[in-house]
C-alpha cells in the first residue's frame, strides 16, 4: 500500500470514529458565522470578549494533553482557535483529537488574547463540517515567510484547488483575474454598452485567422466549428442599430500551447457605432485606467522586467502612439521601401536572420519582424498603428497609406493586449477582402479568414461607421497581476491525462 493510500485509510478510520461519536462532518448542511477572519483580527479590540461564530479549514494543529490549538483559514486570512477539554466536554474533545489539517470546522466562542499575545477564539462549541482524506501540501510558515508546500508546477495546474489553498501568491493572481473581469463589465456597462451573447458553435468560424476546433451537430447532421472570435456576430448586432455592444466569452483556436498562448481563452470584444480608431484608443486607455483603479486602488502597477528589476506602469498617462513601419526600421533596420515587393521583403527578413519559407505575402513578413524585434521593446503602454492589408481583412483601408489599414494593436510589458480597427462597413470592399483571403489559402496560407456570406448579407443592409476592439482577458490579467506565464491566470488549464491514483 502506498503512503498516500495508508494516510487515506487512517483518515477514513477517524471519520468512522467521528460518526460513532455523533459528529459526522458530512451531515451538517449549514453553519452560520458572524465574521470572517480578517474582520475578527482587525476589529479585535472592539469584539474582544464577545461571542463569535467562525468557520474555516484547519491549516495548523497542535494537541497538548487536555487542550489544543488550531489555526482556521477562510481562504483570505486565518485565526487561531483554543480548544480545551473542560470547555468542550469529554465527547467533543475526543472529536477535536480526531481532526486533521485540511478539515473544515465551525466554532463558537469568544475572542481573547493568549499568553503569547496572539488574537484567538476561545472555543466553546465545535462543529466538524468536512473531513480531508488527503494530506494538503501546506508547507511551513514562520514570521510571514513560507517554504516547501506545493511547488511542482504541473501539480499546481492540474489540481488548482490545492494551489488556491496552499499558495497565497497564486491565489492572489487568480482572484484578481476574476475581479478584473468584473471590473471590465462594470466599466463597459457604465459607458452604455450592452452585453451580448453570440453562438459558440458556428458554420463559419470567422473574425480571425486561426485553425478552429470541429465538432458535430447531431440535430442538424452538420459539422460545425467552435468560434475563434466574437467579431462577426457582434457587428451583425451593430447592423441591427444597437449602437454599443460587447461580449466576454470563451473562444477556441486549435493552435499550440506556450507561456503566452492557450487554445481556449476568454476574449472581450466591444463595438461602438459612429466611432473610429482614435475613439477606440481613448476607450482602451480609460478602460485600463478604470480597471486598475477599481481592482487595485491605483492606476499604477509594478511589474518585473526580464532582468528581474521592478518597473512601474502608470495607466493614468496617455499611451504612446507609434507607426508600425517606423518601429521596424528603428529596431530591425528594415526600411519601408524594402516592403515594396515580396522578394525584397523576404531578402530583408533573411538579412535579419529569420526564415522565410512559410511567408506568402508582405504583410506576414511585416508582422513577423514586429513580433521579433519591436514587441520586446514595448514595455510601457503603446499603440502600434498601421497594419498591412493582407493581415487585416476586417479593417478599413487607410486612405493616406496604400496597402495598409486603419488598425492598431496595444502593447504592455512586451505583450499584445488589444487589437482594434476602424471597421469595414463597405460590403463590396469586404467581399473583395474575403476573396483575397481565399486566394491566399489557395496559395498555401493555412490560416486565413473564411468567406462568410451571412455576414456580407448583414453588411449589405447597412452598417454605420464603427470602431471595434478585442482584448484577451487572460493577457489583460497577466499584465495587471504581474504573471509571467499565461497559465498562472487560468483556473483550469488543459492538461494531459494522468493515471488514476492508487486506491488499494
């Protein structure tokens, strides 16, 4: 029998003994509390000596003859409980002796100060609420410092409940991510945007250039795709004369997994009629500033740079606005005229040490140079403006710059955090772009935008000039919480299956 199985067997025996004593932890449906742990600690002087009721998980346990101590945590803070046989009685003190670290209990008593000066609850009543059949990797803690505990990254991601229990920093990032999503909703709602729900299963997965996941719709005998974007359906709502809409939803792109990419992620897209690219810039700036203030109480966040130093990012300031080709020339040494033909662009790319065999158009080369040479320099909030036509099939053409569009991407900490357009509302132009995308696919480009006749039909009914923006919520959470790896802000990332545990 493995050590894990042996421990589980012992705890099962304790559970049976608790039940024999009339203290079945799974029989209790409800326990009423008066305060959380943080309130009990912060308002100790006011509440000292008064009756309180508290429930939490046992995170430390000491039995000392006829008395014992246990720290109880409600996830956000912990407080010590003092358990004495003379107060609980023989039967309930026997129940206390059967408790383990990881169990949930409810206690009733009064606040008091121990001889060592620790704010604690003098427990008069004990109610077991659950029994942990596993040993939790809580580690050790002393004078505010923690060590050991749950450190294995794969275990942390696979068993995220343990991460939430055992790792305060991981818990902070994950809970802050939840608060960030809520704050984004509050901001857009305050601006008059309406939240929309659009289909996850689609005949044509459009709005981006990506490989979709496929599934089968039994009721209609159809192969369908999981959406890769929210864009086209939201713009169809704009065509229906709803002037401000947004959606926060899951999208799915059948691509690789990395520290910055996950095939399943949460996307925010918002669209505003009678607005343009510059309006979207103003709205993005205000959104970041508002969310930071709402969640963290300040528009300034501290982030670590590649060399380990701390850099302050102030979202109360205007973002830099830079031209894409000018930045490529500054950081890669490739002049704008070198993008005049595909041959010249490939030669420039090779000169920069990048492979060209998979490049089928100039636009793709421009964006590869951006990714390699420019993105790492964009630490402070920056809008990169002016993207090529070939990679922007849904953005208006720039009338002052042939071959380019009215599109920007926003960057913070060297990561793309948003993508925005002055949207195409000319159905003839949009149809031509879709046809160009089909031509690129025929030429060997696998990830191109599909031809969506339903969307074109909506455009032909008339869509007002519109500004639109997409923000990856996982990336947004990474930037604002200081996470270095995307999975740190995803509660349950997909993991390869593991063998079931030994239960013998």
